[in-house]
C-alpha cells in the first residue's frame, strides 16, 4: 500500500530552510551528501495493539541536510504488508522537524507483525528521480492481542424434548444456537439416541439435534448434550425423548436375512395392522436399493413381502435398511438387516501332477471346481497357463454343480525334469472376487528303449549249443516306440518283430575254442527317444563240450560268473582276481588289485566292468573286463567286511552300485552319490530291470525277507526313487543262506537251512509259490540260469547229490554232485555260466569245480 505525505507542507518547510529562491534558470543541485536524508525518532516504530481496533502511532522526522533540497519535494511512505491505513498526517514542529501520524489497520491478526516501511523523497509525483539519501527504511514491530470475547453460550430454539411412537421415524431436528466467536467447540451426547448433526465446529452458528427412537422400547429417556469451547468454557443442556406406544402392530420387531453372497435368498412376509384402522389405506417402502417391497400399498390389515436382490456390486458383509410403513397420521420404521457371507470357490484337489511320479505317464489329469452359490452361476477364469500345459477350458460359469477341468501336458514344450507353476482360478460373485490357487507340476523323464538284457551269452559245441536268444525291447513310456537293430558282426543275425529282438549266431566261420564278441546297436525311430545301450553278445565256439566235471586245486573264497563270456572270476582275498574259462577249466588271466584284502564282487549286466570291495582301503574298485585295467574307485562310507554284499542295479537302464551300507552311486558318474538306503545286513538280489531289490538276512533263527521298489528318472530332483514294499519275518524258515531271482522277475528263490528245501516266492507280495526240495541237504546256494532253470544246492557229504535242478515252473529236472563225495559246497559260492549250461562252485577242500549241466 502506498502512503503519501502532504507535499505542500514539506515543500514550504524546505523553502524556508533555503532550499527555494528566485532567479533565472534552474539552480545547480549540490552534490549528494552521504547517509539518509531524514533521521527518525524513534528509529523503529513499535506498538501494542488490540485485534479489530485501529490505533495511532507517531514518529518524528528530522532533515539531516537541508541544502540537498533545491526544489519541490514529494514524500511517500510505502507499506507493502497492509499494517497501516492510507491516511497518514504530517505535522510541522520546526523548520527541519516534522511529526508523522500513522493509523494501524484494524484487520491485523492476533500475533506479532514486523517489517519496514519504505520512505521516499522524490523530485516529481511519479518519483522518477529522488533526492540524495532516499529511499530510507523505517522498521516497525506491532504485537496484536486478542479482543475481549463474549461468553461462550448455547441456546435451544425450542425445548429439547420429543415424543415418538415405537418404531416411528425420527422427528425433525431441534436446533441449538451456539455463540462461540473466536473459538472452536465440540459436541457430545450421553445417549446414542441423541445425535448432534456434527461433532464440532468453530465460531457461532446453529447445531441440529436428532432424536432417534430406533431400537428403543416404550418409555421416557433422558440424556445430556455437552458443548465444550476451546477456551475451556462448557455448556450442558438436558434433553428427553418419550417413546409412545405404536399405532402400527407388526409381527416382527426386526427382520433378518442371512445367506451366501450369490445364492438365492428366500423372501420374507411381514404382517401388520393399525389400532382401529381396519380398511385404512397403508403404504410400504424400502429405504435401500437391495430391499424390494411387494405390494407397496393396500388396505389394513396388511401384508407385504420383502425380497433381497443383491446387485453385482454388493460384496459380502452386513447391510442395514428399513421397511417404512405409513398410514394417515402415523408411521413406523421396521429395521431390516442383511448379512451376506463370502462365498467360496472349491477345488477337489489343491495340486495336480502331470507325467506321473516318474515323468512317463502323460494321461490328462482332471479336477472338479464348484462354488456354494447354489443354482446361480457366476463367471470364472484362469490366469495365464505355462507353455507346458493345456486345459479344456480357461473360463466359463461356475455354481454348485461341479465344473470339470482337464489339464494335459504339452510335451513339445517340455524340458526334462520337474516344472512347477501356480495358477489362480478366480470367480466374480457380485462384489466378491474368489480365488482358488492350483499348483500344477509336470514331470518328464528321458524317453528311452530298454532291452531286457544288455548282455547275451551263446555257445556252440558239437555236443550241444545255444545259438538263439530272444530279448524284449520296451519303451519306458509304454508307448511302443519304433526301433531297429543292427549287428556289427557277420556271424550274428538280428530280427525285429514288434517288441522282440531275436539274436541268431552262425558259428560256421569261427575258430574252435574261441570267444567271439558282437555288438547289437538299437536305433529308435522317434526323435524324442534316446539311443539305448547296445547289447553285447559273446559266442563260445568249443571243439567239444565238457564230458565231466573238472577241478582246480586252488583255494578261493569268492566266485563270480561273467554274464556274457564263458569266464569266471575268483579270488582268495589277496591282491589278484584270477580268470578261468568255464569250458576248458583253464586260467586265462588275472586282474591285479592294489590291495591285500578283497571282498565280494559284482559284474555289469553287459560284462563290461567288474567291481570288488577293497576292504583295506575302504573303497570299491572298478576294472574294465576288456582290458583288465582299473577304471576308478568308489568310496565306502562304512567299513566293509568279507561278509558285506555288493550289488549292481539298473533301474530305468542306469547302472548303479549298491553297497552294503545302502550307499547308491551311479557308476557312470563316480562323484555323484545318489542316495543312501537303510539296509540291514544280508544277501541281496535285484531283478534284471533293476526295479526290484530283495534282501534276506543271514543266520537268523527266523528269516527276514524284504522287498524294495526302485526307479530312476530324470524327472525327479532326487532322481532315484526307493520305497520299501513288503517284508517281515518268515515263520518256518531259519538260517538264511542265499537269494536269487529269475531273469524275467517272475519268481524269487531263497535258500535256508530250515526247511531242507529252496522256496519259490511271488516277488510281488512275497507269498510262497512252491517248494524245491533238497532232501537231506541243507540248502546254502540257489541260482537261476539265463534259460530259467533253477539250481538248489546244499552242503551234504556222502550223498550222490548236492545240486537239484528244477525247470522254470518248479518241476524237478536233474540232480548233480558238484563237491567230492565227502566234501561240501561253500555257502553262496555257486554260479551258473552266462549261457546257462555250466555250473561253477567252490568246495571246502580248496577246489574250484566246473560242472557241465548241458541244455
């Protein structure tokens, strides 16, 4: 704001001080002097003010250098903050002293105000030029105190009392006038039926009070309204409400609905009447969009039906409304309450796995989905599916009737291993969104061909021969994959028919007394089938078949037959494993082992490797049987002994080494220890496909026989899956000695001292199929040849027989004497050659015996 002093007074003053004068031409202005043109007293303007009141303040101004003023002077006070009014006055006290009178603005707010006025002495009214020492600052400080307020008060416009019939609507509000200038205030009531229109405010004004009879029975009710001001003042007003008997009689004081959101809600009928109102017209209405009233009018006595119609925006929760009944001169509001329960979306299962436990069964998997909304259906949808799964539907409508969802693995986009994803199935039921998470997993194993045997032994002599062998080649997916086979040797022919591979040898061009090896390569026709292992075939062409048993007088403690070549491996626990030809009984070589303490041996199904416990160095050593050189060694976590068993298994075509303490290691990857099985001590035997493992304890008064299911899959994180299937004590059997299983896995055989016979057992449930008598002998060996014939052998001296031969069905065939008449066959030291025509055994007189049994 710009304030201007009266210029003529100041100009007159300055002229009297010598600043004016006549003469021709304008005088030359003197050089400006340093410093302000005026001095103010006091140097700063200060005052204590009252809010809403304009006060007078004054300040003296003295001219410091009168000679600086040589013409008209225009004086201005500039106020940019609105602290003073635009009516400043100037009073002359002497030729160089003046008194400026200022009036403060009454609009200044309570509190402190400080700043500076700007004083200008100008040569023209536009202040285009100023005199020396101009402009100048005149500081000010004003402290504004509140004005004295009127007392806080509250005055009802009418008596704070109301009378309302039971169930009627609230009457019109009663207002209270509040006087609260310069203050804020709050309102509260001591009873819920007394409802201030607002909880507080500031300044003066009206406050509405509502007398709400909802839920109150007939009678008088008193309450207090308390109004509190911000300066501590308080007003308390008494109010009363009288609830009168209702003119309307309703058969329910309150109506309640409760249902699952989305389900059909049954309607409710309401009957009502009016005292002395027969034939009077009535009207009914709802105050809520979700509550419908039918009919809405009629003659008393009356009845109407309330129907709930939840909208597509109503979520689960509690809703309140009113049924308003009116008749001439009276009304009643009946409370209505609706509780909507949140519906649910249910799945019959929380997760689905495609591919089966081993990742080989890709049949579709289904689940049922429904909601608890009864016959009413609502839209549902599924979140995005991963690329490796498809579904018969990803959206639709769902209600109480189950919706079947079927999921199918998309194998073209599926890598090996296990894939897992969670999808959300959601349904929109009115205002509720329902979610049901579903965990989808898919497992995929490497598809491969599995020949029933990877090693085959054939023989040709003038007296007997076995030149043909038929294998089965299966698809581990059980889908019947196509394949073909090729032999790398001209003497071995192959024929493929369905799942059968027939191998036929023609020894005509081969040298006598020679071991001949051939490899049959299997090639799958489908690109997703991995190339399987080849089948190794060995043919012994002998100049003559052995006519009688032959013995080698050499002490050995362990014996193992090659499944392919006509060879047997023996050792006496020292540093060499000797190799003998079973047809010539001649030693053909030795495997040097860097140990002086050897234990049990095991050989690969295709005759490629031999494994032996090195008890001294606590490992298992592996040797290549083609070169007789060492391949590697496997650590033995638990110290082994001469009685510790060693077993090779081939689940799903993967060779694994099973040690006595249950440690399982893949032979192709020596650093990978797959798992450890809790195995008790005893004899071990595994099916040719490696999917069944059997254990019989040794020497116990009652035998324990256990079976385990084993499988290997690339689909599982742990790869090797093992489960104990059956097992327990076998009454009537004691002192277990040996265990064997047929090549086709159809029969399991045990040998034990009691009873004096071998036992044929069903591998599936370990039930007894038949007994194979050993007569007076105590069976300590049982073996099954590649042709299915069974050999039950016992320790008995002075008997013409210690080996009993049975056919694959368990019928007696032949009897043999392997040990010398007064000597005994050692426990678990009988073997059958790979072609099934020779028996080899260790006898307690330190001899190695080769016994021909023929075809």
